[in-house]
């Protein structure tokens, strides 16, 4: 996730997180959001605590230090902070939003549909009036056994 350093040769290969971090910090004027979605695994979250210090600088095993740009934001979408340490919570801004039961999917859909002005009527007819989103969620919730658990609104957002 963060990269690999081959000790024998000193060769460094960026991981997906460090490559995205580096790319986002190089472009000035553009705003970027890195979104990490899924359960907090104790191994990778502690690795993140190790490489991301209190000054929001990513410090890699090859000694590269990449400070977080003012236009980069890092968001964690997760069901719980069960495996997160106080260091994780203190280094990242955390916002708790109650789940699907409190808001339902329509609020998310209404916000999403605003960006599709040209196709708004067709999308509303196809997705909302047809009941396909309700059907999708019911099918996922009752019939399928997902390999990777995701918050209900996350599933709907990915679908949209």
C-alpha cells in the first residue's frame, strides 16, 4: 500500500497510496480527495500511523518525505473505529454520520442527480420511480452474502 524497498539493491517502488499521494501533491491548484473505504485493518492502519506523522507528512522507507498539500484531503469511510488507535483518530479529521436508517438513500440520490441535469428526468424515471435502488438494496441485504462488508449508503453511492 505504501511501497516496497528492496534492501539488497536499494530499489524503491511506490505503493498505490504513496503513488496517489505523490501525484496529488505535485499538482498545484487542483483539489484532490483520497478516499479509503472499508474496514480498518489493524496492520495497515498502524502502518499508516508509522508513515504519516503529526505534521501530515508522508515519510516513506526510502527516506522520501512528502508533505500533504493544502489541496489534498484524505477521507476514511468505515463502519467503526474499532481497530483504529488514538494516533489514527488524532491525525485525521473524523466525521461520524449515522447510517442508512437515519437518512435513507433518497437524500444521497437527490444530491447526486443534481450533477446530471441533462439526463435528470430519464434517471429519475429509471432509478427512482422504477424502484431499482430499493430492489438493489433489498437484494444485497437479504439474498447475497458479500465478501466485503460496506455501509449501505456506500453501496448505493457506488451503484450511482
